[in-house]
C-alpha cells in the first residue's frame, strides 16, 4: 500500500525526473506510434516545471539507433525502423519543454544491441549516483516496453521509484499489456502517483 503523503512527494534534493523516449517516432504520425502518446507531453511539462522550479536534475532517454539496427524488421527484429540517429523521428517531441540543463541519455546506439531500459549500455546509473540521486520520478513512452524496463532496472539498482501514472502510455501490441506492465511495476515496488499528488 502506498503510504506516501503529499509532503513526501514534493520534489526535493536527492530527487530526479527521468523522462523516457518522448520522441517523434513514438507519437501519433510516427513510424512506431504509441496510441495517444502525445497526451503525455503536457503532463510531463507540468512535472518539468515542478523540478525546474526546485533546480532539480532532469534526465531524458532516447532511442538513438543506427540505420540497420537489430530491432528493425529488415534486420530480423520486430519493429519498423524508428528513432534513427539524427532524423526528425528521433527528435524529442517539439512541445516537450526540456530545459537546456537536461541530461540526454542515448541508448541502443550500436547496430547489434537493443536496449529497452535507459540504464542498459549507458552511464545513467553512474550519473545519478554522482548526483546523489535517491528517488526517481519516471514517465514517458511506452509503458509496456521502455518505461517498464527502465523502472525495473531503477528498482534493482536500489532507487526509490515513483511512476508518473498520468504521463505514460502503452503500445498494447497485445491487449492489456500496458495494464499488466503497470501491475508488475507496482509489485516490484514502484509507487504510482499523479501530478496532483505532488501539488503542482
């Protein structure tokens, strides 16, 4: 049971906002669009304002694939080409108000390795530890893939995790997969919150 009260959820030193893969190719019209994926952007902007107001660190992961990435169907993967490094599809959503101070974490940057987690093959954990981060507020795309795997790794690495339930959307290739992903994250220890819970 989640016993955190609103005061516990106010962003404070030791906290960081981690935005997962809010990129054009995952938005409506993109090559691997998440249904209603654009709906996370205005909500994430509210979280961004809350963290920026407290001068707290913000991290944003992105798929940053080479043209012949192993996850693409032409190379035997399961996905259409998406988020190819340097293309418009790989850019963050134009309406996402990332501050210039945000730390960008590029993942799955080599042809032979995929990475659903923002921690896989990156130095994200090292950067968070150097910044003395203990709590992560995580939202973005997609619930049932990169958000799920990022949350799993964050919990495994010992971070306290708050899942931004109003700022995630699922691919739902299989019906209900997003809901099951949320249930798994809760079972592993992530606490579901919404923007109203932190009072901004």
